[in-house]
C-alpha cells in the first residue's frame, strides 16, 4: 500500500472516529506489528498464504462485532 502502512491507516481511521472492522493481510508478518494491530482493535491478522476458511472466520468475527 503505497504512502501509508496498514498500522498508519488504522490509526488515522481511529483518529477520525471511524471504527470500521479491520482485517490485516500481509506477506511480511512481524509479531510486534501483529500485537500492535490487534491491541488497536484489528479483527484478524492474516499472513499470506492463508486458507479461505481463515478469511471467512475473520469476516464472521467482523460481522458479529459490527452487529
């Protein structure tokens, strides 16, 4: 994502009062980034490659949280 990291986008959305559920997807998983994203309210943190069932579970979590 050019110009901004996912963590930066998450922080900007939060600062703007937007509490949209966030699912992080990365090819470069770092434990410190995962902890930071989850602590800030991310629904999931998926590392590529992942199973489709993992994404479905994340979407289900996001829908439950939003509803």
